[in-house]
C-alpha cells in the first residue's frame, strides 16, 4: 500500500502525563509502516464528557503510514495496551488515548472494528481542533467541507485549551 498522511490525537490525564506522550510518540516511531512527521504543541485541557477527573495533556501527530486504517487501529490499540491503558468510564481518566482523526481524505464508518474516520466527535472538541489546526489548519474536513482552521476558530467552548509545552520529539 502506498503511504498516506494521517493525523492522530493523543491524550493522557493519569500518572506521568508528559512521559506517556513521549513514550507513545517513540513507540509510534518504531511501528513498522508508520512514520511520525510532525507534532503539534502539547496543550493542557479540561476533561470532556466525564468532568470529575484531572486535566488532560493533548497533542496531534501528523504521520505517514502504509498501514490500512484497520491495521493502524490495531497498532494503536496494541500501543495503548503496552502503555497500560484500561477501559472503565466512558470519556473517563486514562493513562493514554490515541485516536485516528483523519486518514487521507477517506470517510470510513465501520461498526466492527469500531472505526470512524474522520473521528466522529473531532469537530466538537477544542482539544482536538486547536492542536490539529496548529499543524494542518488548511486541511478540509472530509464530511463538513470546512478547513480545520475554520472549525477551530468557530469553537464555542468555555473550557480552555492552554499551551503546555513544545511539540513531541521522535
């Protein structure tokens, strides 16, 4: 398969948050068929969905991948498991979370595996749109026909997304 550009959202709010983001980026850089190209800055963000939990650190990675969307999802799930991810409360605390936000210009909706590209909720989440706009503001959302920069600028969200640190290194 020819390499395509994809974007991954990373988030964590438990334990050594910065360390987990660094570990995830490093593990992604060692994943066959995947090459990180660029990282957004890291942002501290309020929880979304389930609010009784610590703040998150979030960032977005631009990657080149020859993995199919399903193969990429499988690689991400293995990475999350290796870093100690367990599933409990929906939108609850997590040691690491990696989501496929965009994969080329594809639109995919699969129930099994649970794979939706573009990510179903990304247009409602400042913690996704702000870092994504930082590195790919000109990209057009395949479903909405608006640029990521436009979507980020339209966010009506009283929860702040604050710059926390420089981009990840790989």
